[in-house]
């Protein structure tokens, strides 16, 4: 039997086996890469820190600010709103191959990895612009391998989901330029006081160099470092043929018009109002700081951006060359209590303290209308009530104490009525009034009108010696402007969470009638005299083309103008933080700020007269005697009264019946005619 010969399969050549293995590995790698890319493309990027910040919205539903830790300020702009020089400078110094790579500079990355492995640390990096964006949006700046791996993933996702133009725009709006400014628009406004679209080559090169080291290259901190870095940026532009060497030299030698650091201003809108809302949310509405900063809330407020901008512009104009002087402006709609504008100081960057809420300032004579309203409503005084304006030693507390006030400049007017006393801000008349009415009644009414600060029951209360806040004064005057109704101030209308679910709704509270509408109207007519000839606000009357009532107030350390129209109640305060005495010139800043703001804030609102309520009667009186004027009296004056308090005796000595509004049509028509004359003057001047 023949033996069977065994045959074995012929072995493949080594090269073929290597080729097949490599091919299989390549196919598996490609499949894995495709799966990975598909996964990255379909997987959502994490929520950026800026997207988690809660938003502050104005009365029109527009976002005006965000809540973030560390005072982050940002003004997003479109790419076409940024100077081409800035864009070119940024790419030249940060990522020259931005438009050619897919998010990674592999040559630079390989070099950095080699160095890091050699030294076994993370000191070297080769971040592209997209990598920097991924880090700023989603990660911390810690130097770990885990963070680097996440950065690579997010970088790839960004490149897949956004165009290069969108990535560049996001980067320029996100990058940090120092001193709390995030994004090129915020930086441009902070350093140069101009929009990013208006930056020239020299300014662009300086700003493009800052992100590498915002503290080290800040021109405010180290001008030499900033200029050295600017030269590197300009040389990079010349090296990439974006500019010529001559242009680089000229730009480097250009004198930069940096905004002085002392004049730097916040780039955010209504920063004091934002801080006020933060305080309300955390102290009264039960929202924690962490939720406020990272909960994605939407906080809808009463702020009117047109009025807010008018307020900021009026303060900027009125406080020029103020040398450390501070100010505050708060404006409230007396019809519903909505806070419409708030400025808490001269410069938020230099001083974040909100002076609109400061309860340490003496209101001076601006407090007098509260006292006079108490007197009018109780019937203790009328428009024609007279007191002697002369140096007087007043006795009080059962004659155990005395008080001797003075008029400003030691000017005394003799026997005067309430209209003249309010217009001239007579102190003797005011103290005579509070001693007649009683401090308790005045304090009680002040509480009802919104004054929550401590008031002292002394005669000098009439002259505003008890400190209050501008917010309280605007709230109190809104009661006068609304016909004696008190509406609690409102700043937050509602709050929703990130999913749009309602977390808070402002309660609907009915107005409380604090005094008779007729009393409030009579006082309003008297306070209009402040802006007429002989009144303390007469010098700014021409700035306001509408009916307005108000009262000024001046102490050694404080100056005020508080007033109202039918639509706005506004308080303006001026003074120093440390109680330093103010000069006469500085004391005159409050009234122009009030006037400029009021006119600008209401420029789109037709002028309105204050509505005449029931219970008001009018009569021609003789100013000298306070009696009813004779028909042919040459000096008669039309005056208004709370019904029942009008004078009954005429100048001729004969009694006259009360002048009821529904029966005395002639006087009512005369009053309307007078109002129409004033209206035309306000409109035409």
C-alpha cells in the first residue's frame, strides 16, 4: 500500500499579510473615525457658561444685562461691525492658518506634545483660535490631560457645527481683554471710548495683543508691555503681507488716545439697576446667587431703556468736571409704581455704590412738600395762609426747648402765603407750619407716602434734617403726582426659569388713597410755581416744555431736585460720599440734570396738564390780603383750594358764598384758559 503524502496550504508572502493587516486596520480606523465624527456631529455641545447666566430684560422684553460672577461685561456684535484691521491683527498673531485647518494645528501640536512629554508637564500649548474658543466657552484653564482631551472634542464639534465666519465672530465676542471686558466691543468702548468698527490699525494691534496676557499686556497696568506686544502684532501683519513695513512703523509710532483709567465706564447698560435687581432677587424673592448666575433665568423688569439712556446722558452732561462729586437719579411712574430709570452714581467702574438707595442724605427743603401736603389735607393751611418770614426763635416741647432757623442768605420776605413760601423755599414759613400741624401728623403721612427711614419729631424735620434716600423721595412725590394714591414701587414683573416656567409674578396690588385727590392737586399747583419766575427752579424752566411740579433742596452736603409730571416722579441728588461740603456751583447741578432727563425721557409723549379732580374749587384772590378779589382788582390771582377751605370774605368786606366747581362755570373756564396759555408756552418755547 502506497503511503499518503500530506499537503499543507501555501503560506502567503509576508508583505501580503502586512498589507492585508494594514488595510483591515485602515478600514477599521476609517469606520471608527466615521462613527466618532457622526457621534460628535449629532451630539450637542454642552451649555456654555454665558448661556447659563440669567438675563435681565427691560419693559419691552429686550435683554439689557446678564448676571455673572466676577463683573463680566460683554456687548455682542456681528463680524461686519468689527474693524477689518482688528480681525486681521487677531488672526496674524493668534492663528494665521485659521481658514486652512479644521480646528487643530497638527505641526504645532506635535511640537508642543513632544516638549510636554519630555518635561512631563503641560507647559507648552499650540492652541488654535477654535481651541481657545472651546476652552473659553466650556472649560476651565487648568493644564491637565483630561481638559486637553475635552478641548479637542469640543473643538472638533465647533468646527463641524459652525462656519469659519461664525467661529471668528464667536471668538471675538468671547475673548477676555482685561478689566472685566469680554469681547472686542466691550474692550473698544473701555479702552478707547469708541465702537469696534471704528478702530484704526494702531488701536487694533494694541487690542489684539492683550488676550495673550490681559493683565500683563493691559495698557493701564503696563504700557511698555502693551507697546512691545503691539509691535509684535504689527510685525506679524507685515510678515503675512497684510500691511507694509512702513504702515507697521507708522502705526507703532501713533499716539494712542486711550480713555483715562479714571474715566473708564462700565460697558453694560443700567449697571446700578442690575445690582438692585440682584439684591431684590436674592434678599426678597428667595433666589440664590448660584441660581441667579447659572440657572438661565429670565427676569422681566419695568426699566424703560429710552428713559434709562436719557438718565445716563443727563448725568454724564450734568456731572462733567465734578471732581469726585457723586450723584443719583431714580424715576418712577406714579400711575403704577414702575421703576423706569436708575443711575446710582457718576461712574460705575470707579464706584459701584448705589447712591439712589442711600438712606444717609438729608433731603433739605425737598422734604417740605410732604409737610405741606399734611397741612393742606388736614385743613390747617390753604394756598393763602400767611406766616411772617423774619428771624424767629421758636419754642417747642412745652416751651422747654427753642429752635432758631435761618433762611438761605439771611433773606426774609415778610408776610407771605404758601405759594410764595414754596416757590422761595422759605424756612421760617416751613417751621411755622410744622409747629401748627404737628410733627406726628407729618411723620405719619411721610410713612404712608413711602418714607421708611427714621424721622425725628423735631421742628427741624420741616427743613429735611432726617436722612432719606432718593428712592424714598421719588416714591413719596409719586403720591402727589398720582392724585394722592400710593402705589408700591415695582421693579420686577415676573421671573421664568430656563424652560420658560413661571417662578414669580409681581402681585397685583390696588392703589391706596393716602390723601384726598383735591389736596394733592392743590399742592401740585403750588409746586409748579417752583419753576416759574421767583421760584428756586426758574433757571431750568426753559429746558422743560411741559407741565412739571417739583421742589429743590440744599444742605451743606446735599443738593436735590425732586419733581414730577403726570407720567414720571423723579429724584436727583448730588453730593460727596464722605459728607464733604458742596459749593454753590455744585449744588446747582441737580436741577439741570432733572430738567434734561425729564424732557428727553418724555420727548415722545405729548405734554399733559395735571388732571383736576373733584373737590377742587378755584377763585380769584387778592394776594396781599388772601381774601376774595374784587372783580376789578388789578392784582388778582387765580388760586385753587380744597373745597370748603376757600376764602369766604371778599376784599370789599362782604361775605361771598363758596365757589363750587359745578356752579361757577366762569371761574372754571378762566382756569382752563390759564392752563391753555401755559400749555402753549410749554409747547412753543
